[in-house]
């Protein structure tokens, strides 16, 4: 299969970079075709702005999503967006490697989602969740964070991590555009743990990638429970 990695860390000696390398190497060793978008290395511009559009359906008022559709169809999108989108559309598996910043993705990756996951292509109208534009692809994230494992979960200080703190990413972005979202790999407490503990985490990640077909899938809303305007069907409304 084709695996496309979107990597968001500036430092070559970081744990996140080591995770990216482990993932790329294991997928390649297993015979998959791996491509990489290293956002810091290429100086990716994460700021969604009118400069993204070479033509305007409405020069007077910018509605970003509508201009995404118009400019994609007209071939007038900014070249860097088109260059990022192509490997996404070609991939069977999308991988994201990043450190958690403020309960979310770093700005450079957040901006990549904003600019690259185009309305009209990756989602739009009723083409969301199981019917999203990227349905049929899988997505997998490997993230690091400073917090310890016991700070998360139902009774943890920060609450549930994957479907709580990061729901905006796993449901609201990767699930919304239709990918089958695999349970992410999480490196807890990374800045504070020993080299041995980091090495053990990377080995666990390597085994996770080698066994990726058995990785659990995160839930997304079932469209069958909603009407054609996405209002809950009567039997589900209570
Ligand atoms: C701006 C910023 C925000 C951060 N926000 C969080 C956070 O919300 N939760 C957390 O556990 N760690 C947070 N961290 C810690 C990083 O996630 C951690 O340092 C990083 O994952 C370590 O990986 P690295 O060594 O590869 O950079 C933050 C760090 C920075 C710089």
C-alpha cells in the first residue's frame, strides 16, 4: 500500500522525529511505498488566507470553503496546497507524527489540515464521516506529550485523551473526512524519561506498525442514525 507521512517537528534529534523514522522504516521493510511531507523542513505555510486562491468566485467576501471548491475545480489553488494534496489522495494510509501542543496539534500541522483538507474534495455536503471524501483510506497518528499516562482517562486530571482532549482531530478532522481512524500511538512524558524508556517506546511503536492491520479503529458517528439533514432520526432523538 501507499503510506504518506505528514511530519510536524523541527528537530532532527527529537523523539517525534525518531518516531517518524521508525514508522517509515517499518512500513518500507514490510514492502509498502512510503512518502513524506516534512512540514518544518519545507517551511510549510500554515496560514489559511486569501492568497491561497488565484481566482475568486466572490471577490467581495471570502468564504474560505467555497473558494476552496471553486479554485480546486478551476485549477487556481496555491501550488503548495496542490503539492500537499496529491500524495494524500494517492495514499492508502495517512500517518501524522507530531508533539501535542496545548491539547492539540502544533500550528504548522493545524494549518496543514486547514489548507489541505479541501472542502469539496475531502468532505462536503453529505460527504462526511463514513461517506467522507477520503473514505477507504486509513489514518494513524503517533504523538508525544509531556503529560504522564495517569494524568489522562476518566478519572485523570485532564480527562480522556484520544476521544476527549483530541476528539477534534480524531473525530472532527480525520474521521470527518472519512478516513478509518486507527487508535493512535502515544508517547507519554517524553521530555522527562530515560533514553532506555524512549528506546522501549520506539520498539513498541515499531511492533505497532508491523501489526498495523490489527490496530483497533476509533468510533465515528453512524450516519444511519441521522436524517438527510443530519438531524437525529426520531428513534435516536431522545
Ligand atoms: C507550545 C507547547 C505546548 C505544549 N502543550 C502540551 C500539552 O498540552 N500537553 C502535554 O502533555 N504536553 C505539552 N507540551 C509538551 C510537548 O508535547 C513535549 O515537550 C513533546 O511532545 C516532546 O517531544 P519531542 O522531544 O519530540 O519534542 C507542550 C509543549 C510546547 C512547546
